[in-house]
């Protein structure tokens, strides 16, 4: 079975960064599905942190209807991420009502109507394609496991907002980082956070602390980047030291914890940031690192995903994930970084979002350029293959357009 995996569509983004709203991006992705037997939507399909779900569903509807026509009779597997965890709300609620629920495995298959009303709606739009929900991930092949990747926030050394929140939740439910050994453990320290954010967003548009729009501002305060030239330098892969600052500007929405220096001068924020990280470590919320260079961002995320693979005992399987929006491995990447400590072979799908503050014309080689996916062939002799479907697309065709 030939499987295409895409992640981080973020339909309903308030900034309209979700490129699959656009006819050009839809046409390219739908064209890539011509000889595909199965499509895996690997989480953060809907952006449920920017406002009520109706906005995300309205943005997603045209694509899902076109997808259903394109994949009539084929299989679509839907998984949830941290921005659309509510896709499995009904399943989680019913499981919580059971007297003695069985431990969660690496893959639960759920009918869309049993997962949530939103999942049911997406399934109706994609008919006559067949949709199922997989939670928290899916075995694409005996040696290929795909999961959104948000569990890595529990092991990050970068002081992101979710990393800190997960540490706090771990203390509250007596599940420290080293004790996360199952899907149930990871859900215990992450799901309550997602549920709270979703509940806030359901009441109306959220502000930067929850929806991630403060990221660019924080990066500018910490690094003093302000010119269009600096944004252009954000383009290429991290394979050469001279290009590492480029990737730094590509931090996905929500990568840095917003609000650590709101209203302060940039120089004060830069001086105070290491001190703030030190305080968090002394409070037992670490280990956290004040180094947020491009190289460290990449390394920390990959090391954290490698920890997830080790804690979930995935062995040397290929582990396909999204979440960080950084596609890879790409030519020039250090392959050793993409190998988990227990042997997992990591592959990141990249995203389908365009962040205007971080990308500019001619940046298509940038690892954060939208439109990447992973193809998994049935033949085990072939490993998962990263494809960059929009690499040849001009910025004018992808950049967000005001409503």
C-alpha cells in the first residue's frame, strides 16, 4: 500500500498562513495523490487555538470535499495533534467513563463519529473516501510509525510555553519526565493543557500567549533581527555554519514561550532571558537551555523526539512526525542527529503553513518552506521519502492574503 503523510495543515489560522486554502497548493497536493492508496493526515489539521472551531471547519471544508472526490474509495487516516486534540474529545470522554479502561496502545482505530463531532464532519465531507481516526499514531508499515510528535514537548530543553506547562502538569499528576513510559503517561501531562486552550479558544479569538503570534516579536527581541534582509537569510538548510542563523528565523509558531519580556526593551530581554531560564531550572521545570540558536533548536527537537521513541519502545523503526514544522532530513543535514538514542530513524514531514515574517521570495530551499510530505512505499527495502511538493512554487502563490 502506497501511503502519503502530510502534517500541520492548520486550517483556520487567523493569519491565513494555511496554504491549502489556496487553489494552487490544493492542486499540487491533490495531484500528488493520483497513485496513492492511503493518505495520513498527521495532526494539527485544524487550527483550534485561534478561535471557535467553526472558523477552522469553514476553512477546511473546500479542501476536504475535493479530497473526497480525489480519493473516492481510498483510505484517509486522521490523527490529532496539539492544536486539534479536540478531534478525539468524544473518544477520550467515553474512555474516561469506563470502569477499567484498557491501557492505550500506540494505535487505536476509532470511527470518526466515535472520535468527535468534528471528525464526523470531516468524514462526511471526504465521502466517498473512507476515513478513520488513529490515536495517537498509526503503523503505516511494520517498520514505520507515524505520530504528530507533540509528545516531544515533554523532553525539550528549549523553554517553550508548552514545555513549561507539561513540566508543571507532570508535577501535579506525579509523572516526571523520566516516568513517561506509555501513551497514557504522555496523555496525562499533555491532554489537560490542550483541553484548556481549546476551551478558551472556543469562546472567541485568542491572544498571542495562546495562539503563538508573539513568536516573531520574541525572536526579534532576543536576536535583534529587523530587516527584510535578515528574513531572507532565514532561508537555507542548516548544513553550513554560515546559514545557521537563517534557520533560527524559521521558528514555527509557538516555538518560543511568549511573554517572557513583553513591553521591555530588546536589550533587556536578551540580558534577562538566561536568568529567566535559570529560575525555571531552579523551580524544577527543566532541564532547560538558554541557547536558542538554530542548531540547538534543531538538535533539541530531534533529541526530544528520539526520547519519545525510546520511552514508547519503538526500537529502530522509522518514526515519521511533524509538529516542529522543520522538514528533514534534508541534503546536508547531519544524519546522526536524525537517529534516536535507542535507534529510531526520524523523519519530519514539515508543514503546510507559510509564515510571512520568517520567509521571503527565493526561500524555497528553507527547511520551513511549506508543502512537504513523506511517501511510504509498501516495499520495506525503501525507507520513507521526504518530498517537497511546493519547492518550485513562487512566494506570490503561497503568501497569506487578507480576507
